[in-house]
C-alpha cells in the first residue's frame, strides 16, 4: 500500500459515522448502570456500618476494661439491680478507709516458659516467607492479704506466635 492509497483509505474511514443506538439498548444500558450504582452504594454503606460498629464495640470494651482494671468500678453480684433512670448494673465504688479495707498485695508474678515449638516455614500473604515459632507460657500471680493471711493464686496459660522473616532461594 503506497501513501496515496493509505490517504484515500483514511478519507473513506472518516466518512463513516456510527449509528445511533436503539432505545431498547439505551434503556438496558441505563438500567445496568443504575443497578451497578445501587450495588456499589449498598457495599459502601455495609462497609461503613461494619467498621463503625467494630469501632464502637472496641471503644466500649476499652473504656470498660480501663475502668474495671483501675478499680473505679465493681461488679457486685449480691446487690439488687437499681431501678429508675440508671439501668446499668455497674456502680462506682465509694472509697473506703484504709484500715477497714481488705487489700490484697502482690507477692509474686512469674512468666514461666513451658515449651518452644518450631512450626517450620510459612508463606505470608504478601509473598514473603517466615519461620513460625510457638511459645507456651504459664503465667503465675500470687496476692496476699496481710490483715487476715488470705492468699489468692492464679495460673494463666498463654501462647505467643512469633514470625521470623527468612529468605528462601
């Protein structure tokens, strides 16, 4: 094909114009786009709702744990649930004088390593490899009440999984 033939062929192509789509095809395209938009909006709303509820639950648990473990709240199973404006079973504990308060003092806290298991090479999602180690601990905590000699001991099993990056060839 020489240059003149090429130019004449391009001129012929320029003369062609696309025909207008039929109303049925336009209607199907618009319905498809609307359905796609609805699905996308629902997916975004579900995602926002899911992450919002996860964040709300996490903040409630963190607040409850902070207040409970700092001694600001008590859970008293013997007391009746208060009626009225407060439907919550948790109540702030009034401070008691030191001489009448039975306080436990920590005596011992141990972290005992029971075993270490090499679980071998694992393949991570990002394409990297790592060696997985599982450590099994037995944590032991002892509290003693100096006023009456009562002792509280707790043993809590705990597992830790450690991933150490390795390079494979």
